């Protein structure tokens, strides 16, 4: 298992109050504004697996992902922009 990644800066995005139709676009917009080495911490009330699949499809090798479920119905995900994009 690889060691946890420590980003240089983290922006917290709690999507619990965001309209479900706007969540993914808001997350991708926030991610696009990150500098290399930064991350966003997504706080979600549901499993973010569909979002991971969308990131993998849209940005292969252009992000890293660390997910933990803190308690039932609460997920915290660090989604980071690598310092260098892998080919």
C-alpha cells in the first residue's frame, strides 16, 4: 500500500447543501482551479464512487484520490492535482 499523499494546500468542498444536479460540475470547476500539488477535500453524504469513475474517464493520470468513510453517510475524499502529470 502506498503512503498517504500530503498536499501543499487543501480546499474543503462540502456538497451536502449543493443541488445534486450541480455537484459534479462544481467539483470539476474547483479541481480545475487547483495548482499542481494542491487538493480539494470533498465532504459527501453518499459514496463518491461515480465521481471517481468520472475523474478516471476525464482526467486519466491527472489526479490522485484518497477516500475514507468516517461514519455512516459521511465520506471524505482528498482529490489532488499531481505535481507532474504522468504519461
